[in-house]
C-alpha cells in the first residue's frame, strides 16, 4: 500500500464517520495500536474489539491541520469534537500510521482532551 494523501484522507473520513469496516480491512493481522496513556492493543482481534464502538459514531467537527508522509509512515494532526452526556467535547489528536506489506501495521494515537 503506497502511503498517499488520498489514502490518509480515506482514513480520516473513516474515523470521522465511524466507517470502521474500511479501517478493519486495512489492518494487518498483527497490528499494534498504542493509544498513548490508555493502553496497547495487539493483533487484529484486539484492534477490532477496541475500535468497534466507533461504528457509525460521527464527529460533529473533524479537522485535519496537517498530514506528513515519509516512506511507509504518515502522521496526521488535527481536532475533533463530539457531543456526549456532558455536552460538546473537543480532542486534539496526533496519529502515527505505519504500513507494511500493503496493510496498516502500527497506529500510535496521542489524544488530548480540551478542558
């Protein structure tokens, strides 16, 4: 899988709109997801279990500030807003994607909740 801006736009759209099937299909069987400060999920089954609650969950606002691509790695920085039981919540994110053999091998996600 060649890492391109178009590919990363597809990932961002999928995350913003809760389109988890696209993300699951792109994931390697041995994917590792590190949600910094929240824990690490290893393997596709654990990744799917962690991500499944996002199915159909749409962000009220999803902005990408910049995307950097080098070789098989992409970094996406942005902001997303959701409405939950406490009202509107804003998160700033910085996601590191690493691809190997046409699949998403590693996802490291830094999320900061605005207080």
